[in-house]
C-alpha cells in the first residue's frame, strides 16, 4: 500500500486526526502526539517549517496488522516467513523520494522535533538508515540522530550493530537516513538478521516495494520515502549525543557518538515528516515485535509447541516476554525458558504460560503467577549475564544483569486443587436489560 496511501486510507476511515492551527516542532507536537496516543495525528501547519508532520501511525499491533490486511495473530508467522523468504525489490529510475533535490543543506528547514525538555537537541527518531560495506553489501537499521548544526547530527550507534561493524572496518561510511516509511520497511529495519542481509529484501517479502539509487551515495533506498538525508558518518569525528529518552521512558546518558554529515537532501513534493515518539508505544512495538518470531522459533526448536509470544509494553517491549505454550511434558516450561532467552538475548524476565492464559492481559498473566507458580521449583535464575544496555538496573558500562525465567504453567496432572478457572454460565444479557 505504501505510506501515502495508508494516510489517505486512515483519513477516509476517520482514524487520522488533523491539527490545522499552527504548532511548534519544539515541545509542542510531541506533547500533542503523546496526549493523543495511539491515535494518528497530522499537523498541517508547522511554525518553523513548510513541511507537514504526522505521528502515532503504528502504535499498536492492530494498526500494523490492519495495514497488512491480516489479524494481529498472523504477524509472527508473517514476519518469520518474510525473514526466511526474502526477495529483491524492484529498482526504478525515477521515484517520489527524489521529486525535489535540494541544492543546499539546511536542516533547520525540516521539522525535526524537539521532543522533551531535557533532550540534547532536535532529534530524528523514525529514520531507517541504509549503509553499505564493500564486502557484505547493504544493511538497514534504525539510528536516532541529534541535530547540532545546519548540516550535522551526532548519531547513536550501539556497539555490535552491523552499521557499527561497517564503521569500525571502513572508518567512514556512506549513509541514507530515510524518513516517512510504511510498516514493512520499519519492521524490516528493526529486525536483526545475519550481517550481509539487506533488510530491504525482508521489507519486500512483507510487501513489495520499489527502490532507487540515491543521488550522491552508492546506496539503494526505498523509492517512496518522504525524505532522504544522504551523507557520510565518520568514526573518528565525534560529538556529544543526548540526553534523549530511550525505550524504557527514562533518559539515556550523554555519549560521544559519530558525526553524520548531510551532503544532500531529497524529498517528495509536499513531503510529510514522520514523527516517532521515543519510548512511546510506536517505538516499543517496532522494537519488541521483531523479537517475537525469533523467540517463537527457538522455543519450537527446543521441542516445545509455542503458540504465541508477547514482548509486552509493560516490560518496555524489550525486557520481558510472555510465551504461551501447549504443555505436553513437565519439562516443557523450563525448556521454553531456555528457548526464549536464546531467541532474545537482551530479555531479562521470561514468563511461560499455558494456552488458557491471555498473554495480552496482564491480569491474566499475574493470575497464572499467583495460582500456578512456586519460586523454589519453577524459577530459573541466571546470575549475571550480559543483558540490555537500556535497562537502568543493569550494571552500568557492562550491561551485566540477572535474568529470570518464570514457569507459570500448571502441572500436567493436578495433585490437589484444580488449576482451572471456574466457568459461569454464558447468558444473553440483552434478554434481561434493555
Ligand atoms: C524506533 C527505533 C529506534 C532505534 N534507535 C536505535 C539507535 O539510535 N541506535 C542503535 O544502535 N539502535 C537503535 N535501534 C535498534 C536497531 O535499529 C535494531 O536493533 C536493528 O535491528 C539492528 O540492526 P542490525 O542487526 O542490522 O545491526 C532502534 C530501533 C527502533 C525500532
């Protein structure tokens, strides 16, 4: 469908709200988006820019699954399939993202948002970043970028990311920050697969896309992006980056990060800037959802029938995973814990539940913990392992953390009381109350 058609669709359905009064990119648009979350909002008049801004587009699994025309339950198999059955996108010679090629670079003309008061500056948070290594080929992932001049950003590149590997090897790397993308491209950018896989092939397997050669760098980019910022990132040239809100909704620290120098800006006519609130629902969905298929696959590889996985927002869509299994042997809970940690190395707490538990309802999961769990026999504690650098409670600097797996499944054969929820009669209430 694409980004533009999606906007038209949700507008026709009355889902997209519009703000016609003038709003500021500084500490105003972000506040409105947060207050309206998860409703998508289009800002037609931005004080500091001629471009419009849209945000809150894909805050829920429902919003993403309805884009693809599937049920939320079909997302995990769909993404697993796309990772396995990647396909090359069509390359075209003219594209909407290059309708306008700016002759000079002035980032102040673009509505790059200043989100929260303690932020270090205006931040790009929705860009998928395309890079290339001479041997491995293209990569696409996400990197936030803090503007500090009319043509430069400091961009956060976590050690170990493929882009970081490219940068360490080559010293400087050509990049294209692409903003204004549909969920197939966003989800593909957030997926971690082996180095050398161009995530655009995953995006194309989710929904066919067109790509085009960038104007000033040797990269193939999504043809229908709203904006493309082309340039170079240097490992030796660093600038302070932060503070900025991260996935846990807490402030990340200030670090010296590589500089991204923008050399060329291209965009659609009447381009619309895609906002993505840091730490908010959309950020969480995009981070957590691509880990669900990897957990699903690893649990099944342990010989346990995995039914569903929720890397839930209450666990920052990163640090917790709730895994639903069809338990067939007493060992299944513990095997599933091992599989889930193998499928998502940054996860801190794993909860394994039976098929009668609703993994999308925190009360249902807590009920399983209250009635089916014993700490001495059904808890696996993995003392001090590398976890997530995002977790404020992990050891600073080393990200060492204690991981715990909770087996909240009932025994195959109950020895005492029944473990099952009692059922009340189902009645048609309309018969009794008008
Ligand atoms: C909205 C969003 C923002 C992100 N921001 C960053 C970031 O600033 N720096 C970073 O290194 N990773 C960031 N990530 C995570 C990576 O992009 C993601 O884990 C990706 O899969 C890594 O790709 P790779 O396996 O090709 O290295 C972000 C992810 C999302 C969804």
